[in-house]
């Protein structure tokens, strides 16, 4: 089992920055595949970024170059550094985790992930 708790959301003006964190509670020997998703008002939840068990990172085209995903395995924390934010980044942000899988990781898909946090709200004003 994995429990995820996000924090770090808030309100910021366009061009500003925020750092989201996700506290990961899991067995000490587990290394889940981690991801960030977001759901904007009136829209479906969309994939933002992922980090593999080996540390390889992936980003949606809309955030590439502005967002950075990272994880601190010692502190069991997943982070998302967000810079140059725009109103289009306004959304509820969720972290997600998957333990074990076969084949290629379908990390952009919601159904790839088994565990989800409750989300943290990010609001960017113009």
C-alpha cells in the first residue's frame, strides 16, 4: 500500500513559481513509479509529469521547460517545481503512484497508477 499527501499549492500571479510536494508513505523497500496529474475547472484530469524508478523524467509538452519533477528517496518525497506559471496552469494537482508493472510503463494514463493523493489547488492569476 502507498499513501500520498500533497502540499504546497496556493495562489500566485502569472510568471510566479510554486513548489508542490507529495509525501509518500510506503514500505521501505518499495520504489513506486510516480507521477503528477492536474484537473483544471471543467476539464478532465491530465497528465503533467512522471519519474521512473530509475529517475528518468517525462513531461507533458505544455509544461516542459517550466516544470521539474524530482524525488528524494531518503525523505520519501516527490516534488514538482513549477516556474513561469500561467493562468492555464490553474488546476487541482494530484500525485500518483504505481507499484510493479509488466511491460512498458503507460505513465501518461490515469489507469496506470494505483494510488492517488487528495490533491492540492494551484491558482494562477493574470
